[in-house]
């Protein structure tokens, strides 16, 4: 005989379910990084999280102290983030993917100012753009020249060794060139084509290329470091997505301008705009780009958005104005 159910108990099917959003898991994982690393280093972390049912996948971008055992530190961060996130959310969290995006010196990690370089010869200034090797134009030009020269050389050798007449294609080419004047339409078209090829080669030689790379500051001409524009767009999108009330974010990062379009789910629109703009300023300053692009931030309410009560404080807190 089974005991009767307690008075007022709710059947399991009627208790509902709890859904944990991706944004919540991402913030918990970032907090776990703060526990595993010094605050001055963990504050540079970022990442993404995806929840599928009872399982969660986490990807992190972190800075690690250097010099030090990077492999051991990375494994410690992965294990702590997985255990801590699993403990707080109840989800099955696999070992997170870890991308080390920066190495922080021990003096910087302890909050001490970095040593200033001694006075000496002036360092070459950092270039504005990376120069492409232009492999495609060079390969195309070399292949065409090699093909023509090889065909003509083989035919000349064959004529001298076998005493046979020249190939038909070479004879027709010589006859065609001898029978046409400079004013003929075919010669004019060929000259224009050669001029266009020359302009293409000159543009390839005189322009930097690699338009999707943004050069970082302070590396000089001997060693330059660049970051892809899509990486900057990802950092900006994650930072704006952490603003309270922001639902979805779309970012387009150009060489000179970053355009951010965000959708507001709840909260005050003006306050969200101020916080999103401050977040973009922080991220672009932290990237230390050679030329910091201008930015344009637009916050548009969702169709279900309701305006907040009047008198809401729209100022940006001091902690959101600080650098990361």
C-alpha cells in the first residue's frame, strides 16, 4: 500500500521547467575565470556560451600571466570554469574551449607599471597597414611568361635539331603581326588589355592590401602585429551584449568605422545607449589599434519593449567607464 500524497503537493508534470539563458551561463563562466586568475588578468577575459537542453558549451578568450607554465594554467582555468559553472547552473558543462589572446607580464598582473624603455635611437613608427605579398598577381604573370617562353624555346630547339619548319602557330603569329597596323581595331584592343594588366600590376605593387587586417600600436617596423576585423567585431558584439536589456547585437567593423545595431528588450533606451557606447569605447581602447576607428551605436527597441518609469537614472556607472 502506498502512502497518500501530502496535502498541497504539486504533481511533477505541473511543476514547469527552468531554462537558463546563454547569457547567464556566459556571465557565470566569466566570473569563474575571475576566481581562477588574478583580477587584473581575468578582467581581460571574454567568451561565449550555448545551452542545448541540459548541456552547455562554453568558449573563452583569456589572458594568462607570463612567464609561467601556460599549459598548466590553461588546464586549471578550464577545469575550474567547468566545475564552477556546473555547480551553479546544474547543467552538464564540458571542458570549455580556451583561446589565449594575450600574455600579461607579472609586473602588469601585480598592478605595477611596466618598465619604460631606455633612451636610445628612435624606433620606426608602426605602419598603418600590413602589406600583402601579392602572390596571385606574381604567380599569374610568371605562369603566362613561362608558358610563352617555354613554347617558343621548344619550337626553336625543335627546328634546329630536326630541321623541320617552324610550328604553324608561330608562323601564323608572325604573319598576323606583320599584316596589322597600329590603328587596327584588334591591335588597339590588345594594347588596351596590356595597359589594364599594367595598371593592375602597378596597383598591386603600390597599395598595401590585406584590408581585413588592423595593425596594433607600439610594435614598430621590425615586428608588426595585426588583428582581423572580424575579431574586433566579435569583441564589440560580446561587450554590447553584456549590457542590461540588450537582446541582439549586429556589428560591422570596417577599417575606419565600427557600426553597432542593438535591439533593446527591456529597460531605458537612453541608458542602454549610453552603456553600449561606453562598452564600445572600452573595447576599442583595449584593442590598442594603430588607428582607432570611429563608431556609431544605434539601440532600437524590440516590438515587445515597454518604456520604463520616468525618472530612471541614465548615467553610466563609474565601473562601466573604466578600462579593461
